[in-house]
């Protein structure tokens, strides 16, 4: 995407700020349907993922869920007009919070907020920044114009401490957590087999970074799910109670548990999960590519 094209998209998105949610959603669904038709590689990846994870579904059900996913992804993009420009008071009602009390800990342990890749991820992340300052891993966007715009949104309130994903150093996250910053971590992408363990995700062996278990052990941190759900009129950020009996002495079992916790939420709202990522890109030795 060129800088000019990115500026055009941003201008279009920002222009929808004062639209009703219904009107913005209608436009987003139209764009989402166009993307479903036009972006064939991502559609194929998403369909492959859904077929693998829900083998009991018919082909019609798989295609319906993925098409709705494209619509929801487009809506999340256009809803960035609210995230970028709306005042704090409006954002507080647009992105509601449930379970904020679960972030507090009488023992004052470090905190890991586990945020799976749902379409409302940016809305939830911004809402968290209205409550506290956090540390997170950041992957720089290839388009500078788009990158600066997204970074500006994420930095509107308590700008997070960003650690670059490239050359990520676990020690930097540990230092930040010990200094009192909660760690906002996105756990469910395939970053290659080298630093991952293979554990099931909906019964399919998925290369998964065991960072949550390792960080929880080293830093003595508690783990809280932070899931962003798209609703008809905005978003809901759900915080769950801290995991019990975590971590254990088995990092592989702990990482498998993490995937099961994510599965619960995917089953609850499958059309809001970002199926367009190649979640099963890395395969166990001897197994063929699924893509």
C-alpha cells in the first residue's frame, strides 16, 4: 500500500466518526464482501483454518463464518474512526469493560494480560490504556503512514512501552513487569518452529511460543485473559479471573492449556477470530503444509 493510498483510506475511515454505528457497519460489510471476493489468498487461508479447526462443519457453514469474519474485520477497521478521534467519555461507553477487578492483586504480583487475535483487539487495547500503562510487543507496519496512524491511536492515553518483535528480548519484558507494568501479550500466531512447541489448537498441532508459561514462572506473574468482543453498538473488553495452578512444572502442558483457553472464546464467537493468519504455517517434522 502506497503512502497516498494509506492516507486516502485513513481519510475515509475518519470521515465516518459521526455516522451511526448502523451506517458505519453497513459500509464496512459492503467493503468486507468486496475483500472476501478480491483477496483470494487470505480467503483460502481462512477457509483452510476453519476447516481444520471445525471438521464437523459443512462447507457452507465454513464459508459463512469466514465471510462474516471478513465483514467483521472491515467493521473493526472503520470503527477506528471512533478509536482515533472520539473523546475519552465516548470511548468509555463505546468499549465497555467487564471484570476490571480481576486485574487487581492483593499480593501485588506482576500481571500478564493474554489477548487473543480477535477483530476487536485494537479497541480492547486502547481501552486498557485508558486505565493503565502496559508493556507490549509491537510489530512495525510496512507502510509508514499506516504505522504512524495506528501507533498514534494506541498512544492516545497511557502510551504503552513498546518492545519490537524483531529480536525480542525476554529480559526487557521481565524488567518492565518487575517495574510494575502489566504485559499485554498476543499469543496465538505462528512465529516458526525454532522457538515454539507444538501443542494442539482445536486438535491440530500448532507451533506456539511458550512465552506465557516462562514469563509467569520467571516473573511470578498471574495470567488474566483479556478478550475483546465486538457487539452491535461497540465493543466489550472481558477480563477473566486469574488462572489457577499456573504455571506448572511442564511448559508444554501449560502452553497447551493456553490454547484451550483461547479455544473457549473462539467457539463463542468464531466469526470474530482472525482466521486470515497462517496459524498452521509451521508443521511438525514430516508433515506436509496445509496451505
